[in-house]
């Protein structure tokens, strides 16, 4: 177990370095002048030069990168936005709850629809439900997130007027004029984004769960369970499900980790101020510290969820406990 | 009345390529306490026959007809609930591959207790006590601690003992063993067979030993069923079958059996492949591989008929009694001759 943790730790550092270095190199290659943007429209060349120096943009790229690493390790700081001088830590702290609400709520939605459909269509392959599920899957896989989001916003939000079309409300109650907050408002405003996520992911998960359940149903130990005299439902719940959920856990961990790094399109369509829309905005403004900050956060999210997957795996499958 | 009486059992699987005739017109009986050996190649229908009578073939893809009477009661086509009461309690079953036949994510204690709790109204502690008891009976060392291990912590032979324990934990009247030793190495095979014989004496259950190993049959069985192409081609008491087999496929099987008392330069083999059950040969299914086939064998399926010994020994072959006797005598002589030349 210790060996496993050490290995995992070094892997995480390596992943982190690669991701941030690539981000820096991309920004170095793009011909742009962040100092000019940071300074504003009415700047003299002298002031621009001053700004450039204060943002360390005059240093070679490897020194800038070193400075970024140093600040992060020494001060746990991701630096300051070029655009408005705000702390990147603060920006991310503001945006994470939005993206996290979107992703975790979406995951609950897509799992609660894909697990039952996946299992039922595995038990009755080629039935009407199975075929219906297949159509649903094809729509989900073929349609882009933006399109699904816009259609939902137009039909459910605008035409039917059942839900808000856009914006986010805080989960925890906050006071203030013109702000909405509280769990009910939070969920009410997030329904459409969650539905969008559900369409996107449920499709794949239905297929994945269906395939895994069918494969497990044909295992020898399932035949053994039936030969023991277990009923079909007992066979399904006690012998099939846990074994068939192993691959689903892997994919789920990866998807959630990745989506936390920014559900770009869904946030964009529903005007949610999360990491995804922040990433687009900052990239447009050449705001390197914010972009790198989000990359760092995404790395950490992916690493944490991969670790959680491993823990879940060891819990689900006793064969893994000995080999780690 | 026989304990298990199978009459004209047919199993057909619908596939995309057509209908697979896995089992055709199979009839036999199993008396309580006796051992029936069922021999045949892979794809001869021997496993499917017993999966069918246990109701373990997928009903959506299989058409089943005929009659299976267990203890006087028709169980073919019985409801799921009725079958669940019989499976695991009155008929136990063990399978070929012990490595994959136990659930990998459940402790073996859990799996044994499940078998008890499914059929008996007892507490968990009582179920666990019985599980430990049966593990001791199948000679698993340190049964009271090993009960909390997972299947992957056992060797193949030990897992097969667990499977046997699980099949016998409710004292069934019949144990169906589907190639229980095929996946094991030879020394372990011998141990498992000895264990099964011992348990049969103690529990008094009937055993159906499905195998392709004639050695196993010779050692354990009272009666033998030889299957080929989904049909019974010969059935006899074990001594009759070995001393006077009546049809060419059985001759081939006996000829391919390695024997230490006969030093033959080379084992005989049956040429060709097992027949396709999707497009079986017309007439006798064995005719493409039979050295003695003549016109009638290609046209007409031989009936299962009684030989010289009487109803106890039945076989399918168009060859006349004289011809068969002559061929078998010659075969016996050639086996003997091989011995002579080697000496």
C-alpha cells in the first residue's frame, strides 16, 4: 500500500509538471502582449513597459515558469490575474462551487437514469426498452453539448417556461438584493444544465452498463448461483451487479475528474460562471495565470478522482487488495 | 420408480445461423445411490442435457421438449419457483472450471451460507456452522479460518472442493458433476474423485458424472451413457461397455484410451471432427468418421436397439450382430498384437 501511494504521488507530480509546462509553452508561442491588455486602452509605451516589468513578462519563459512554481510552493499562491489583478486563488475559489454543483448534480442525474436502463436492457436484450435505449444513446452520442443545451433552454426554459434559462444561484443561503440562494433555487436553476449532462453521459453509461451486465450474466459463477437455487433477482443483486460495476467506476472517476476541470460548453450555454467559462474568458484575454491556475486545479481533480477510483476498486474487488 | 427419469429430451437453440440441435431424443434413468457416467466429446450434448433438465438453459433461445420426472414429479417446464426449490437442495451441481465458478468478490463462507439460507429457515450462525462442517468434510485444512477467505486465495483443487461442499451442503439426492476434474492436474483429479466416492458412501446420493475421460467412468460408474452429436449412441452397465462395446464410436473411444498394460506404439485416434449440430450429417451422425459406414448409414438414423445382453445394453448401429462381433474381436486382437510386438 505504501509503495502504491509513493508511486501514485510521483506520478501526480509528473502529470502536474507536464500539464503546466505545456500550458506555458502554448502561451509563449501565441503572439500576444498581455501587458498591453493588462494596462488598458490609454497607455503610453512607458507605462506598458513598466507593467510588463512588474508582471515579470520581460523575463525569459523558463524564468517565468520557475517563478510560478516558486510562488506556488512558497506562498501556495497561483499568482494574480493579468486582466484585473485579482488573486487567482480567489477566482478559482469562486468558480469551483458552480462547476462542482454542475458536475456532481449531473452525475447523480446521469447515473440514476443509466443504471436502471442499462440493467433492464441487459436483462432483455432486443426488447422494446433496449431498442429505445439504443436510440437515446445515439442521440446522446451524436448531438453536441451546445446543441442539446440550447434546445433544452429554448423548449423547456423559453417556450414552456418551466425552468430558468440561465444563471446560477448559491446553494447556501446568502443575503443581498437581487441574488437568489438556497437549495431549492440552486436546484431549480441547475435542472437544465443537469439534463444536458444527463443526455451527454447517460448515453455512454447505458451502453457500458448494459455490456458489463450482459458479460457478467454469462459468467460461470452466475450459473453456479442459479444452480444453488437463487432467484433471478437475488442472482442479479447479489452476484451480478457488484462485478459488473467495476468498469463503470473507472470511467465515472475519470469523467468526473475531467469535467471538474471545466464543463466548458454547458457552462457557456447556460451562462454559468464556473471554471469552464472562466477558462474561455481568460484564454481570450491571454490571462496566463488564471488559465494555468485552472489547469492546476484540473490536474488535482483528475489525480484525486483517480485515487478515489483505486480505493473504490479495492473495496469492490478483493482480488486487488493483495496485488497492491 | 427411478429417482430421475428422462424421456425423449430435446433441446434446440435458435441462433442467427439456424437451429442448433444440441440434444435429440435423449432418454435415461438414474436410480438413487447409483452413479451414471455420461461420456462424449465436446459438443456431444452431454452438458446441455443436464443444464436443460435443471432449467438452466436460457428459455428465450432454447426450445425444450420431452419429459423429466424427478421423484415422480414432472420438472421440465416447471415454474422458476418450483425449480429453485429443487436446485441446490435436492439436485446439486458442480461445474468444470473451479477457477471461474465461484463469485470472485464474495467470501467462500458467504457463498456457502447462501446455499444453506436459500433452502433452510435457519440463523446465520447455524448456516455458518454447517458451512464449516461441510468444509471439513471435503477435507479443507483449517476450515474454520479459511471460511473467511476469498476464492482467489484457494488453489484450483481446493476451489473444486468448495464447489463440491456447496453442492452437498443441503444433502441433495442427486449430484450432477459436469467434468469436475477436467481443469485439474492429475494428482488433484485423483483426490477429487476419491473424495466424491467417499461422500457418496456417506451421503448416499446418486451421482451423474459427465466426462470425456473413460478412465473416470471406469472407476466410478455403475451405468454409462455414450453421447454423440446430441444423441445417446450407446448405453450399458460399465462392465458390459468395456468388455463388449457395440458400436464404432465407442470402439474408437476405447482405442484412444491410454493403457499401461498394453504398450502400443501409438494411440488410436478417431479421424475427423465432431459433427456440426447446426447441419448434422444425414443418417447416423457418426457416419463421416466411421470406418465401417455403408449406404444405409448415410440415409437412415439407426434406432437405439438392444443387443445380445438384453435391454440393459442398447446402442445405435446398422451393422449386423455378426459383423460387429467380428470387428470387435479383430480390434481386441490388434490391441493384443501391439502388446506382443512391443514385448
